[in-house]
C-alpha cells in the first residue's frame, strides 16, 4: 500500500506584509512536514511567524510564495476541502460570552451541518470529556480562563476534524490550568489519533507536549526534530549564572568570556549563560575569575542542554531576548 500523505506539508512558504522600507517579511522560505497522529510544535518567540503559518495552513491567508497541503490537499487550490478536515483554535476566544457553554457548542455543530440532535449529543459528550458538564448551562462569560480555553478547544472538535490547529492555546492561563489543557491535548493524539499542530512560545510546553517540533526564527525553520534529539545533538553543558547586581552584567560577561573552554556568553538582565564541553571542569575557573573581579553571584549552576540552548545555538541569541525583540514585530504583523 502507498504511504499515507503527511498531515501537513509546508514548502518554502513566504509572506510579506507592507511594501518598500516598511515591508515586514513574516515568512522567509519556511518548510516542515507533520506526520499523522502526532503533536507537532511550532516553537518560536513572538513575531517569529508562527501565527502567519497557521493562518495560511487554515486557509485564512494566502502565501506569496511556496505551497502547503493538509492531508494531501492544497490549501490555496481547494480551501473548502481543507476546512472540512480541520479544527482551528485561535489565540483569541471564539465563544459567545452571553451564551451558555452548551449553546456555544451546539451552534458550532449546527454551523458545520449537524442535526440539532447530533449537535446536542456531541456537545454533551465534549462537555463531559473536558470536565465542564456542571458549568455547561452557565453563561460562558462567567467561566474561569482555563474553562473558557477548554471550551474553545471543544468547539474546534465539534465536527470531528482530522487535524486540529492550536495557536498559542495556553497564553494567559495559570500553571494549573495550563497543565490540565496539556493533558487533554496529549490525550487527543494518543487516544483519538488526532493530529495536532501547536504553536507556542513556551519552551516547557513544547518540550512536554510535542513529539516533534520545528524551531522558528524570523520566518524560517532553523532546526527540527524531537525535543530529545535537538537537545542531545548539542552535547556538553550550560553554565548559568545569576548576578547579585545587574549593573555588573557587562563586566561579568567579559570576565566569563575570557575563561578558557567557554563558548559565547549571552544574557538577559542579570542572568548570563554559556555553553561548555564539561561544566564540572570549567565551573571552578568561572567562579575564581568572578571572585577576582569582585563580582558577586546570586546563584550559579551547570545544566544539560535545554530547548533554550538549542534556540541559542541555531538562532544566535537567547529565546528570552528574541521574544522581547519579537513583540514589536508581532504588533506589526497583527
């Protein structure tokens, strides 16, 4: 039998907003593939191009260059067919706050062509699955943020899609609500065989949820693989130091950078980090150099590579720094 088509195939996608000196290149040759039945993460800072990618894949925007297919169907040539296959949960709430949770779900089902009876049955089942049965007859606007986000996801599942797009699904949620939604997203792929594409700028979220991910920076994929593969490929350790005084940051960067065996030193505020082949062997030299320079530390430690280290290695800057710089870029794209 022929191999199944990828759930998503994006090839050299390009998208520019504006013209001339004010042009913003949201996507600059972005490519990746998603296999069916997996949770795939698009990880990147604000302004990296994640939401633009999702808008193209969900037929809400057209690429300037490149092509994209969802389950083998071209998103530009056959958008109506793609829409029947997908569910989409945007960053902004999609429910009606002055309708009950049950009413929101039933309406969504009816929009997709379900009978009143089938829509109500499906809605009731989803409310139970997401632990929202007791709240189902209350106005959705009175629900907590975590409950509202679950309702958004449930609405995206009403027509039983083969592919679910979640654009920054846990932004603004408290840690407990975020973990609850993580668990449900994992179950969708594991138990239902649903393919999930998740965009996020939370490193922990991508590491926890995605069976495979692509790291996006400035509209392109800089690396892709499983979280473990990407971290293991770096090898070595990361030395992280938090300074007692932020005013010492520039001087500390120079002092640490002069220690033999360290890679480039990067930092944000009063926190510095550097890659090193053997953290245990190099750390004493770092501590001695800082002490000799009269620079006090709040904390210091050695850790195995993280996704932040992966991003730093491939993008040339820390994820925190890129996220801060990307806020202005994101405002332009919106």
